C-alpha cells in the first residue's frame, strides 16, 4: 500500500508490478478473485431492476469494474425496451489517455443484440472524470448514429477514481 495510491490501484495492478513487490502467483490470483467477486456482486445489483431506476447500483458497479484500470476502457451497456440490462461489454481498450471508439461498431453490436437503448461508459486512468473535447465529439457522433436507427443513447458516463461524470447530468447529451 505504500507504493500504490489506493487499494483499487493494488487490485488492478499489472502482474509484473505486483511480482516486483514479491507477490506470488497465488497472491496475485487471490487479488484477482477478490476483484471478480466484488464485480459480480455489484453487477447482480444492477441486474435486479431497470438500470435507469437503479442508478446508484450502476455507478457502484462501474466504479468497481473500471475506475482503477491502468488503460482506458470503453464499455457499453445494452438495454432492452424496459431498460433492463441485456449485455455489458468492454468494446475497446486503449492507452492511458485514449480509447478508439467507432460508432459503427457500437451500433452494429446494438442491432445484433436487439438493444433499444445504450449507456456508454469509459474510465479515465488519471482519476479525473471530466469529459474531454474528444469525449464530447465522439458522443455526439454516437448519438446521431443511434438515433438514425431508433436506438436511444441514455448517457455517457466517465468514471474516475471514486467519482464520475454523466453527460446527461452535465447537459452534454
């Protein structure tokens, strides 16, 4: 803990980083197991009722699943007509400050899953959840593509370390 800013950083650290501190494969596996259990518990809460009426559980799950990742991840929550979760998928992983997002691929997957709505999410490894200009531009493109095919983009959430930003709440969507 002296070498990492938080327990979240420890749990998501790369194997090589943890081995450098003398942790064994068994120790690292225990860390991965703890994280997986936490994610599954949090995700089960999200699945209990429609996502939009279960916002706190959704944010808790997203914090658990991706807040301390060392690279950006772009995650899509695919929802049915009643806003129940159909699927939760990481579509892209990128670098420490960028993840490529292709609206065509997002919409293609939504059509395959018969999704009526989407919530897109990505993390900022820096911990700052403030949306960037690129985030805003990509979201506008994605919204236009989704609307053209009758799919609603409910929100784009940026996850930081213990915080988040909702495009809808910020008036950006």
